[in-house]
C-alpha cells in the first residue's frame, strides 16, 4: 500500500523536478539574454558617453567660436565707429575745402577784375607810349620846346657866384657844372616859379667839370628833365642852349644854334655848338629839338677872332655820376 502511495509521489516529484529543471534552464537562458543585453547596453552607454564627450568638445569649440565671433563683432563695431568718425572728419574737411574753394573763387573773380583793369590800363599805357614815341620822334617848335623845358632849368647861387642847373629827378637832384659850385658845400636853388630851396653838394667829377646838387627837401613832385643820348646826336642838327646868362633877373635865357662838331679839347670830349653861351649859362642844358638833354654847357672859347664856339660836356659822359648818385 505504502509503495503504491510513494510511486505517484515520486512521479510527481520527478515531473516537478523535470519542470523545475526546464524552468531553470529557461531562466538561465533568459538570464544569459539579460546579461547579453546588459553588456550591449554597457557598450552602447560607453559609446554614448564617448559621443557625449565629443559633443561637449564640439559645444566648447562652438562656445570658443562664438566668443571669437563676439570679439570680431566688437572689433567690427569699433572699426565702424572709427569709420564714422573718419567720415565725420572728412565731411568737416570737405566743408573747409568747399569754403576755401569759395574763397578762392571770390579771389579769382577779384583777380579777373584786376586783370581786366590792368589790361585796360596796359592798353591805355600802350596808346600813351605810342603817343609819347610819336612825340619823341617829332621835332618841336622853338616855342613848344621852351614851354616844355622851362620847369627843369634852375638857378644856382653860392657864396662865390651863380650858374644854372638841370633837374634830374622828382626828389630834387640837380646836374650842373662843377665850377659853378667849386669850393662850396651848399647852395640855394631858385625854381622856375620863383621858389627858393637850400641844397648841398652830393657828388663831383672835377675832371669832367660836372657836379650833382641835392635840394634839402622831402618833396617828390619836381619836374625832371628827359635825358637823351649825345651818341645818337648828329652834327648839323638844331640845338637850344638855356640858362641864366649873366645872372640877369627874371626868366631863363634861350639861344638857338646847331650841333657844330664833336670836339676834343684839352684831352676831353665836348659837343661844340654855335648857340651863344655866356657866363651864367654854365651848368645849363643843351637840348635837341625833341626836348632831350644831350649836353651840359660848361663854357666857350674866346679871343679876338673867335666867335660862337660853345662847349658842352656830352650827356653820355655824365651818366655814370648820375647813376651812382641819384636815388
């Protein structure tokens, strides 16, 4: 009986053990699958952590790039600000240049007006010069010549005598014969209008018997003589001598004659003329008929059989003293 009861129990146990074994095997299989899955997960986790590290590196690089970009933007903003300042400065400079151009245009307009005025004056001057040249090449009548030259002839008085002078400049320099002012340092000048002015001796050439006197005045309104050229004069042309002959009161004495010759006398060059020259004429001018001074009357030859041989220092031989003295 007991054996019969044990058989089913043993069978049940065997079945149970078999079932448990199958179940254990299934569980072991599942556990292996789980371990395999866990290993795969761990591998994926490791890979994911690597990817995450790379991602973090990329994010860090991106942050650095962004920071550099911000610096670049900041620099760009600074450059833009500098450009704006430069543009503002350029606008100010342009405004200044435009102002200068406007000023220059105004000055150019003024200059054009002045040029126009100068051109007008030059045209008039050329016309006047043409008139003067035409007049200079024209011989004057004796009456016109006297009227022209009278203001340039002056009377010279010193403590030792008197004579005649030729007004050289508008500020009071006078050419005369040296023997008129010899042995003195001062003189008194009487103008054609009767005005008397003190003067001093400015320069002498005793060899050529010429001197220059300067009136003691600051005036610059005196009428000056036209200085010609004795070298351009011709023997036979008409001439006029003038001066205060014999110191007679009143106006200048004028005498007519011709250019008689170029003469060497006592080793010096002279213009010989037959125009009467008397004491007091010394230092006076010898004019051609154009009103130009061609000589300085200094004397005449006298004798029982001598007539009308007057001598004048050629004006060309006076020019060196004039140029070195007259200022």
